[in-house]
């Protein structure tokens, strides 16, 4: 009998109680407030974006209650979750407050994970919850404060990485001021989960009311793509070749644009001269979640990762013609508790669609699929204790 | 012996002499000006975007001289080009001037094509140049002026479509005020070539100098994706199901985001209720140029087109497991005279890369590839006279 194959969710969010309380205390976005529905029911609503349509989204205990996370996992056969604070993290806080809160939330998340149930396989024991910590990436923060928190995260045994948005300390992730932070993260072996929040300027969406569709479906992936591209262009991967960055939503649109990016760089000798490799090489530096809702999308993303090494400067190896190489850097995720189903009893489509997508990728072997469902996460986050 | 297979370039631009003269006469962007290089050589520079880096791009007769277009075609074995005015078209002009100039430029382009050399196959005669006309899509233009120009284009025998940007008459392409225009275009059987110009707000690109790379590599496809998505969300394809829209740069990032788009719509019942089909169905309404610089990109785009009909409301047909269906809506293009080579003698990489990409798509038959290189264009633009 083969060993049980784990299903590991690496894109799953929480607002820890301390953070939820902060949101409740605020009068400007981001905030959470309790309203009364026309039917007289008390309801919490979350506003995390400026100009949020329809008075914010209804939220409930699935956002902060660990039992709800475990129930969701049980309902969908998810063995292990690597949990991260949802956007907008600490972006809106002054530096000293962000610093203190990052430290406290990292300790909270460590306790959240450390006291979670254990699973026992025939080979090793594993917790059901692990976490991505938080850095106080806000303007005016000191490098030493950032390095202190990287150090903290690296010593908390159930935190295996950190989640960050795209603004860095105010100038984006291609800011040289972050180099000591990348160096420390690389050295500590922490995985950076790069996640969008701001989208792009809302004027692009026009005047029609399409709810959250445009900022979520397009703005989020555009933001991730832009941040990842700026990382590439800034030479971060040339300076920190062992950095491990996991991109949300299957890399946004970076896989689809990587050859166009390479072509544009190729036609600009000044930009090209600053990089060691063709842009497509750097795609192979990323890890991608498998939150793309379709098998063709996942297969294509794995193509782009698979071919990356053929674009190393001076590479003589042919382009890899199978998708296995790329699949090994892709990892199942759900985006829970966002995208809830329209009725409480249903399984979440965001889960079932993403699992079906993995199952239906042409050219992925059963082993590749098991990798994306969980084995890659076990390896990347070193979960086999 | 099999018949000669045509190579047809459907993404190739021109600034007709009348338009180039207008750009020369202007003192604000867009404009063209003659400068002297440090070596004492006189050089034309084109500025089409605000805040354009490096004083604009050098331009020469390949932008306005028909002989240069034909020489480029001969050099690369391109039999036929379907030429379009490059961005920003007439977007910057007051309505009356845009109206007059559209009419004049359409007549100019008709003459440019009608007096071009002919090719004779064993079956039919064909010109080497055809064109996309221009509409005066600017604020304050009247519907009757737009309809008059649609009518003009439809009567000019060598114009087979029209090119447009993403702003419509100021409120984007999801503006109901354009419904009579879509109706007229649909009725006339003209192909709409939807092309970006504005990108997204430049604040997203940060402070570092990466030349044109970010606005061209990312901003352009983001803009196209947003415009095409807003078209879908507005129900244009439900109201005008025979509309034929060709998206620049292989649809930008729309193929990569279509399942995410479908998921976001699915989780918003109000938006979903306004559409007849799953978002992925509408992907099959588009034609895509094959300007994506990589075989994996083209193969994926064809996957997304191939599967579209399986997402029709109530569809029972299985997802198409081959890429042929999608390939039939994809068409070779070069983006000439943009992306010139770094030396004058070279073949243009933008041509050779896109041809190699077509050649290397896994799952495309020789017939599919011949379709993308030219046969699909012959059919779409009805070029077999």
C-alpha cells in the first residue's frame, strides 16, 4: 500500500484575533464594522480597499476562528494548511506600531500552529497548521527592525516563510534598500509569499458597476505581475540566486508575458545589459501557487517554469518538452476564506475547481499531480519533521 | 505540387504621410520632431506617450514610406500585410478634426493598398496590401459621424476592418453609446482590431529606469485585457454575437485570466446574472494575433479558444482536447515597424521569433500552422478575390 498522499493548502488566509480587533477599532479603511441587515441580523463587514463596492464584504468567524479553518480543511480533505495573514497586512500602520504588531502577530501565529492537531504518517509527524509570518514593511521602518523580525520568524518553529505585499517600504520591491532583507531571508531559507492587495489604478475599470470583478480578476494579477517583473529587472535574482519566492494566483500574468518581457528587454540594450540572463530564465526562480481555476492555465504555467533553464545565459540544454520540471514548483491553494460559496452547505468551488484543474492538466503524471497537491509543499516548507 | 502557402502579417503599422505631417506640426504629445544626434546626424524622434523615456524613439521612413513596408515584407517572405495606423490614432483630436481626418486617412489607406503590387496564385489574384480603417472615436463625436465612417470603410474595397484603441468616445468600450456602432460594424462584417496605447497608470512602474520595458511588456497587455474584459462584462457579445474582434498581442493576458475571471463572476450573482454564458465562452468570440514571442504562449492561447464552446450556457459538449479549433482564430503578426533590430542588416527578431514560435507549438498540425501563418487571415479578411 502506498503512503497517504497529503493535500496541503499553501494559500489560505487568516485575520488573527489581535488583527481582527485592530480592524474593528478603526474608522478608516482597512476596517471591520458590525452592521444590521434589513432582516435585523447583525453582520460583520470588512472593507479593505478604498472605494470598495457594496459596503464591503460580509465576514464571519472563518476569518479569525481556528476551529473554522480546521472545519474547512476537514470538509475538503485538506491535511495541512500553511496559513498567512490576509492583505493588507501592516501596510497602513506607522512604523513603530507595525514593528510591534508584526512581532506580536508572529508569536500569535506560532501559537496558532504549534497548538494545532498533529497528523501522523507512517514516516513522520506533522502539524495541521504552519504559517507565513509578517514583516513590518512600511515607510520609515529601519533595516534593523526588518532584520530583527526576519530573525524572529526564523526562530519560530512553525513559521516557514513570510507573506508580503508589493510596496516594500514605499518604493516597491525593486528598492535596493531591501537588499539586506533579501539577504537575510535567503540565508534563513524562508519562503516569501508575494501577494497582491492594491491592484492597479481604478480608473482603468471605468464607470460601470461590475462589483469586485475587475479589481479581483484583473487588478490583483496585474499587481503581482508588475512586482515580480520589477524584481527581475532590478537584478534581485542575480544578487540572491537562492531566494525562494512564491507568487500568488499562479504568478498572475507573469507566465503569459514572460516572452514578451524578454523581447522588450532584448530591444533595449541598456536594460538588457544589467541582467545576467534572458527574462524567461528568472521565471524558473519562482514558485507558483496552483490557484488559477483551470487545467490549461496550470499546464501553461508549468511549461513556462519547465523551459526556464534553457534561457540561462550560455545555456546549451534544449527546452524541456515536458511539464514535470515546472510542476515541481507549483503548489495547491484555496484562497480561503475568500470566495465563499453562495450557500453554507456547499463545498467551496474555489477548492473543487482548483483540485479538478490539477487533476486535468495534460502532461502531468500522477506523481506530478501528487506533488502539486502536497508533496512539493512538504519539501518546500520542510514539513516532514 | 501543393499550392503556395501565403504568409500574411495582420499586425503591422503605418503612419500615413498625412498623419506623419500632423505629428510633425504638433508641439505636444503625440508629436514627431527632428533632432540632431551628437554625431551631427539629423534624426526624427517620435513621442507618443506622456513621460516617454529617453526623448522618444528614433523613427524613419519605415513608418510612412510604402516602399519600406514592401522591402520589409520581401526581406521576411511576407506575401500580404493588413496594415493599420499605429497608436494613438485620432484619440487626441477634437471631434470635427478627427471626423475629417478619419475620412481622409481611410481614403489614403485605400489608395496605399489599391495601388500596391498584386500576387497571383494558381487560384486567385491578391494585393500585397490591405488595410484597417480608422474611426473618429473621440469624446463629443456624434453617433451619425461614427456610422458614416463605418459606412465609408465598408465601401472602400481594400479596407477589411478598422483598428481602435480602448477608450471609445471617452468612457471605454463598454459604453452603451457604442451599441449602434457595434451593430453597424457587425452588419458590415468588418473586423475590429483592438489595440492598446495607454497602458495602466505609470505609478505602478516605480521610480527605476527600465526604459520602455514596463509600459510595453506589461502595460499594453494589461490595457487590452481590461478593455476586452469590460466588453465581455457589458454583454456586447450577447447583443452582437457575430462581432469579430481581433485582439493585439495574443489577447494580452485575457487567456491567462479567463478562468479567474469566470470564478470571480461566479461568486458575484449580480454580475453573473447579466451574462448569458460563463466568461470563458466569450474567449471563443475573439481572434488573437500570434504576437506572443513563444510557442508555449501560442499553444496556451489556442487551448483557451478551443475550450470556449464547452462553456456555453447549457453546453453538453466536452472540452476540446486539441488545439486545432483555437488555432483557426489566431493570425501571424509582426508589430512592424516597432521593435526594430539593433543593426540594419539583421532580420527582425520580432518576425523570426514569432514565426519560430508558430513552428514550435506542440499539438498544432502543419495545417494549423499554415492557418496561423496566412490561411486564417485569407479567410477572415476574405482576401481571395
